[in-house]
């Protein structure tokens, strides 16, 4: 259904910032709640942040609260993850996906992901 393309990752020093983007390819996802997940080597994929269909409600996992902010531009059918005060433990491949906002679980296919590497 919705084809997702993540971008914006890269190499940054601790304390730096990055903004990730998730854009639709093929069809829009403006009618769906969306979320960001990440997976580091040897670890399970974990939920990072989610945003409701309207963009009025957001949620963030405890480890990123106050540092990361999820947002969406309905007119552009794009979801963002602003990451500030990055830490080495944030290093992972970041993915976006359609989610059940209440449950915080993915309900669609993943994109290819974008690598975020934070050096000390």
C-alpha cells in the first residue's frame, strides 16, 4: 500500500542535531497515524515516537523525551523526527511505519530506514 522513504540520517557528534523525514511514495499516508522506530545492532526494534492522524497528539518513549520531536505536515504528506542533543546510544537505523496510535504498534510495511550514527 503506502510506500515509505526515510531520509535525513547521517554522522553527527554527541550533542548535535538531525532531522529525519518520512515521505510517501505511490500513495499518501495522511489518513494514518505514523510512527518512528529504531533498531541498533544486537537489539530489538523499539518504538521511538508516534503521531496521530491529525497531528494534534504525539507520544515519545522516555529515553528521547525532551530531545526528540515528531511532527507532520498534512499538506505535504510528510512526517518528521527532529532529534536534538543526540547521544551515542541513539545510534541505530531509524524506520517509519503506519501505526495504531493507541497501541503504539506498527500496522504496515517498513521503509528501508536511514542510518543515524552519533559519535562521542
